[in-house]
C-alpha cells in the first residue's frame, strides 16, 4: 500500500530538527543576506545588545555597592549623632566648668570676667 502525497502530508509531524534547505534556497538566502547585509547588521546588533547587557549588569552591581556604602555611612552618622547628643545631655564633666571655653577666650569674655573679681 502506497501513501498518497496528501496522506503523507497529513501524517507528517515535525521532529524539532531544522528543515533541510536545498542548495538553491541556501544560495538565494546568502545572496539576499549579502545584498542587504543582513548578517553583518544582525551580528553587530547582537554584539551591541550583549555589550549593553553586560555594561548594565556591571553598573547595577556598582550602584548596589554604592547604596550599601551610603546606608552604612548613614547608620554610622546616626549612631554617632545619637551618641554625641546623649553625651552632651549628661552635662559637663567634673572640672570642665573651671576651664574657659574657646568662645569666651575669643570674645574677650574671659578677660573681663576674671578682671572684675
């Protein structure tokens, strides 16, 4: 029993492989590609896209590192300012009131204050 062309077409299922091309089809495809320089444009675009993806990945990592460093610096600053506020609210250390401040020395308050006594 011989199958007709219609029966063969109906029973045909793709195998997932690339369909073979005839020599004439390959030559025609090559001629079109070279006439319109499709291969070189596609290859160039593909390379450009890959380079830009790689550049974006690098820049994303750099940005994440910078953001982490900024967060760490902000946390240190917050801890430092919190520490200095709590230290200043505790009041002067013993003996500190006996020494003139830099402001009183610069303004001359120190001289006038001690001269009056």
